[in-house]
């Protein structure tokens, strides 16, 4: 069984205020007499479900084409949390032990990717440190950021990249039960970019 964790990419998909919405420009179309359909996509690389590269927050950080791929595919644990809007998640909020080296956190505080809200929950740096100590190599969340919307220091981004941990944001985890799965969420090989959109999926393990 496959769980699709990515929202539909369209001009209606919310993006960080000031960022570039998704736009499709049709250059040629079979329905208009051409022998092929050809489109151009414009939009932020932080579109929908996406991976942040260390260069997103670190001047000397690796760009998305330089990140090792092994973190983005493999055993993964989904955990749904009982947290409120605007809450910083701590280790005490975890509903159980960490049993996989990739962890996806469901907060339910960003319920509609097409209707942007700024009061979503986020990871705390203390949680990132805790996950790193447990051997976690990737943290994902069902909000646009592992940090709070109004955060300027971005402590959770810095903590994650300081531990060499991958960051996966903008997940759709509604309807996905807690448990262990196989994650596949590979970034595009975009030269020099600070992030990449992904089609993230979970596969149930035997």
C-alpha cells in the first residue's frame, strides 16, 4: 500500500508569503493542433512537500544537489502529536519511543495546504537534539516549516543541519496511521538551489 504525502501542486497551493506561487505556462498543446503538449513550470522550490538544503539557512551549507540521498529513502516512523497551534514541540510531546531513523510528525495545525495559516506548530531545537541522539537522520513535519512562522533565528533548522539531519516539510499526513513505513522522498538534482519539491510517499512494510 502507498500513502501519498504530497499536496496537489496548482496555483491555489499556498506558499510562504512573498514566495512564488506555482504557475503553468502552456507553450504548445495537442488540443490546439500541435503534435505535442509542452509546459513551463514556475514556482518556489519550497513548494508543497519539499526538502530544505543546508544552504537554505547556512551561507556555506550544501546546496540541494550536494545532499546525500540515503536520508530520503528507508525505514520511517509516523507519529501524530496532541499539540496546539503555535506550539513548539518538545520531546515530552512525543506519544511513544523512537523506533526508526526517519521520523514524520503529524501536528494537524496546517490542515489545508491551499489555505495558508501562520499559527502552525513547529519543532523545538530541544526536540531536534533529542531525535539526533536517538539516531534520527531525517525529521519531517506536516507544516511549512520546522520553525515557527515568525521565527528569525530558525533554531530548529540550524539544530537539524548542525546534526547532519535532513529536513522534510509540508507533508500531508492526515489519514496516515501511526506506525513504521518505508519513506521515499528524493530531491531533484537542482544545481545550487536551496530546496527541492518532492513527491513523498510511504510504503507499508511487510
